[in-house]
C-alpha cells in the first residue's frame, strides 16, 4: 500500500497481518489515504513525536485513539545552533550527531519505549506507531520489536534500511540545508542503529538485558508479545 501523505507507512515484517504497522506522521493524509488506513481496522496510534511536531501536523486519521510517547527531536536544533555560530558542518559531523541521537534513545528515552511495549502487551488491536519521518524514533522502536520477536540482525537491518526507499524530506529545514547535510539527515545508515546497540552493550551488557531491565520485557512478556503478534 502506498499512501500519498505517508509514504513510509508499512506492515512490520514477521507480524500477523493487520496488527502492527510503522509509519511517518499521519498529519498529511488525504481522504483516500485515510480510507485505505481505516480499511486496515487500525484503532490505536502510538506517536513518538514531540509537542511542536504534534501541533504542527495533527493526526488526520478519524476514529482512532492516539497515545503520545513524546521524544523531542534534537538533531535539527543542534545543526541550527552550529550554523548560527558560524560553524561549518560536514557530512561526517552530521553522522556523529545522528549517532548521538540514537545513543540518547537508550540513555534518556528508554521510559518511552517501555511505555510503547506496555501498550503492545495490553492488546493486539490494529496499531500504527510513528514519529515524523518514521525513520529514527520509529526505526529504533521497530528494531526492538523485531528483536524481541526473534528476528535476526539481518532482518532487523533490512526493515530499518527500507526507509531509504520510501521516505522523502518534508520538514522546513530540508530546503535550507547543504546537500551533504541533507543526504545524512533525511536517510538512515546502519551506523545510526548500531550506535544505539553499542550504547545498550556499554550500559546493559546485552540487548536481552536491556529489554528486561529497562523496558520491562522479560521472558514472560516476550512470550506474550509473540502470542499477540506472530
């Protein structure tokens, strides 16, 4: 399914049909988009966007319950601050900013991902989870779900990188940034997700321990997750 207003909308691999979808934001859906999504039976939306992001692009999918799991964006703000200070940023500089963002998912936002899994465990009603572009906050959440469901590293990375074939820049920042910055900022790279995994290993030892200790997703919860979604 290809949506005009949400091109990164897709079913998460491995899961039972019509249960769990990942997406970019739902604030640009047209009537046909909304009709297609409603036909999937989606009743729950889990939104990782920050406050201003939600206000600027309110969900246009009627008849759903939207739960905010706000993780405020930081990369564009850091780039703006650097440019205002007269600094020249290279593509490598922005890669490191993105890697630091993913480390932050682990070190400052694990409570949001724990809430995310709590909703998934409460019921398997048809659900879409998203941020703005559906690539970073959503990409990390999708990787965690897939791993918890037993996916291989290769499968996790394949789903993560599929974003590059679907997403398109839709932020005001897109037109004013240098091409080498845009090329990093509006795509995903394996190095981004790997930075999160490295932070997990440094802080928790293993990904299994992170799921258990930081996200309250132990063996019993993972069995329940599999029952609901596989």
